[in-house]
């Protein structure tokens, strides 16, 4: 049997520590009575890394009828109704740690693969906007935000092009506002000179 790496052992310890176990309990409590697709998607998203609460407790696979975008809308409807905002914000941030998670999959892969698939609008930026909506308990602009994120997508870029983005690692250019009518979803790449074929 292959020996576990030190990093993997640390992630496993994190998963088994009291804080993570309490977080898992809170998630299970929050998910009680929810749509089976939402339960499955959230648990699956929190099972893709060793340190995650559902890693060794993956949900049984079910066929999803909702798209990734529709799942996020359903997540958000449930999130804004929950009274423990601190827990919900922690949950949203946990749902954005890995490429395999629903939030990141809302942005489709567009064009040819290069060395790196890069989210043209960083997922972290989207998550922070979702948190603002949760705090305000208002998701009236959610569809618009997800539409822009989807339009921008993920693009194949080279490692050299990725270095050009260092000033905008997890952010968008100042004064960029996704709410504007003719907003440019790929401005972050254009500003640093990244173009696509």
C-alpha cells in the first residue's frame, strides 16, 4: 500500500479536527429537508479534497437535472434564508477551493486548451459578490452576475500569460462593474494584453 504523504496526513488531520467535525454537523443540519440535488451537490463539492468534511463520506451519486448555474441559484435561495450568516459565508468560501466544485464550473471552458485553464473573472471575485448578496439577503442580481461569469468563461492561456495577471490574481480591474449594461467580461485579460485566437 502506498504511504500517505505528509501534506495528505495534515489534510486528513484537519478533516478530523473538532472544528471541521462541527462544520460538518452544521452543514448536515442546514441541508435537512433540502432538495436532494442541492444536498448531493454541496456534499460532493465538499468531498473533493482530503481536508474537506465529506471526503470519506461522499454522497451516493444521483442524476442531476439542474445545470451548474441553476444549482448556484438554488444554493443562494437557501443561503439567504439561513440566519447564521457566519456559517453560510464559511460554507460559500469552502465551495470555492477546487476546480471540481460547482461555483467554478459555472464558467465553461471556451476555445482551445493551452497550458492553463484560467477563469477570466476570478472565482474568488464571484464568491465575494455572492457573499455581499447573502449579507443583504438579496439575490435579485444573481442571474446577471452568473451570466457575466458564464460569458467570460475559462480560457486556455500559457504560463507566460498567467504571469501577466499577477496584479489581478483574484480581482478585477478597478472601476469594472459587472452591473453595467455593456460590461466587458474579458477586460481583465485585455488590460494585460492577453488575446485569444
